[in-house]
């Protein structure tokens, strides 16, 4: 078959919203404005724009997960977190496209965006705060953007996804220590041996505690996928610029490596050491 006949029922002149209008393609497809004439700058721009779109969806889903936890509805979290894991797969796989950019190619246009850096992504910072990587120092990057600063500060000082899960467990009779569920949410979470024991109970009798057990595994998947994504970032940057400093002023690869070691849900890893003891 060399062609397809146009079906008579297809709307050739839509009378209401068109595909282009609904998706605002007039904005999206004109949002790529390279600052150089280099062929590969478009790849670099689209890579980062699509990342921000996926981050937007991930934030949308994680906020929904927090909302259902607050309503004592654990099971809907499973579908939400499953979707988040698929988003993470997309984020990780797209590094392979950027890795087709060679050092000599990138060096020809890197200078055009000055000090712009992914470190300045407000969505990425919000993602870390929602997952529990709290650090007030990072707000200083957004001091010239009052609305962004206020939004991030609000997220910083609200319970994270993990905090909400521990609060949920406490409401359902699990012996979560009071200092873990009544604390300064602006501060980073610190591991607690009693929380490890709660998870030990859940894991060693998962048939009795199935929903909590399932949530634990979903959260650990989320953290592992995050670390794999950050690791792939490190290797991509290392491949393209070696050990040059980042455009935003960081040390580059050595700074990015620290994101791989972020621990959002520490007791979910620690409990594995004591299961069966």
C-alpha cells in the first residue's frame, strides 16, 4: 500500500477547538529561540524544555499523592506513584538524546546562555522539597523572584510526601515517634530508629500490613529512580564537558554527584539491614 484514502468522516475544517489551539502549539513550537547559529543548540533547548514539562507533570502528581494521603486514602497513591515512575523513565531515557552532543559541538554555543543553569530550575527545587530534601540555603537563588521565592518557601515549610506517609501511619495506629510527626517541616528529615522498627514490623508481616508495605516499596522505587536519573545526568555532563565548572557557578560534575546521594526516605533503606534479625 502506497497511500491511505482520506475518510469522508474526518473533519477537514474543524468548527470548534483545533488540535493546534488545544495544545497551544503556537506557544510551544515558537518557544525555541536559539542564541547562536549552531545546529545543535536546538537539541539543547528542547532537551531542557521537555524536562521542565515532565517535571511539571511530576509535581502535579506528587501533590495529588499528598492530598489523598491527607484524606486517609492510601490506595489511590499506588496509581499516582506508578505514573510518576513512568515519568521518571522518560526523564532518564532522554539523556541518551543529549549524549549525541559532542564536546566540540557544545563548546561552540555554550557561551551564549551565560550563567543560566539547571540549578536555577524552580520546578526541580520544588521537586526536591516535596520529596524531603529540605535546604533553605537554596532559596537564595530565587531572591530576585518574589513569587517563586514565596512558593518555594511554602513548599519547604510544609510536610513532604514522606512526612505525610508517616503522619498517615501514625493516624492508623503505627508507633511513629511524636518528634517525627510534630516537627519543624522546614528542616531536613532525620532518620529515627523507632521508625525503622515500624517498617520492620510492616515488612516482616506484609500480609497484615499490605497497603503500608506496598506504599513503602513504591516510595523506594521513586527514590531509586531519582538517583538513577541524577546519575545519568552526572555521566552525561561528564561526557560533554568533563570537569569544567557549571555555567551557574557550581563545581560541575562533583557538585552534581552529591544529588545522587540524596536520601529522601532513609528508614526504608535502613530497615533492610534488620529484617529477619
